[in-house]
């Protein structure tokens, strides 16, 4: 597996590292979690780039993106950073990421208001979860399954918070099947 070429873009006053590959199909934007970096997506990047335009970004304060001492590192701030850094990222983000979460999972103010909005999602949604996720419990996937009109849910057994790393091949297959072959 070859590492994609690092690219840099200036977002406001911050140097931001990203990867971009693929030239066909619907765009796919990979955003790592708090404390992660774009290499978290390496096992999936190549698999999806064969069928789609794929972009991954190091969040502010993460990976090889600038780490300002006065940086805004709340989930809502990081979501705004991603939307400012990637053309079209607004469409790829669900509004739930704009709310406030923390390193220990989703805060109540992230979870409750957005559950009410789940029935209004008009596009198909793929929810992938690890049954033994200790950060965001699998019950959240069940809430999505009960409230999103067009949802497909896959729960990986013997899996924690990182299905993309713990079950890479099956995870990638689910994404490719869900997204189609770039048509």
C-alpha cells in the first residue's frame, strides 16, 4: 500500500496537510477523529480512490497540519476548519459534527438535538459500528437505525471504536458496495 502524496493548502493562516486521489465518481471525504491523523484512513484510501474522488485532511492540531497554541480544538471548531479547507466538504459533512463532543464520546448537546433531526435525512446512510466501542456506545447505531428513513447498519462483532482499522477489508467492501462503483 503506497502512501498518497502529501499536499498542503493554507486554511486561514494555517498550513493544512491533505491527500487527494481518484478522478471519478462521487467525492468521498475522510475525516479522522480527535487525536488521529490522515494515516488512519490509509487502509481505505486506495480502495475507495479506485472508484471515487477521495480526499483526507489532517485536522488543525493533528498530524502534519499546524498546531497553534491558541487553536480552537472543539469538535465544532474542527468541523468549521474542515469545511473551510476542502471545497465541497460542506456537502460531505452531516450537521451532527458541528455540535459539541469531547474525547470521551458524544456530549448530550451533540446527541439529543441531532436525534430529532435524523428522520429528516433524505439520502441513504451507512452506519458502521463496533459492538464493543467504549467511546461511543453501539446503542447510538441502534438509534440511527430507528430514526433514519433510508439506513443500512452494520455492526462488527469483536470490534471497538475503529472498524476501519480492526476490520479493514470488510469495512472497505461495505463502503464500496454502499457508494457504488463511482457511477
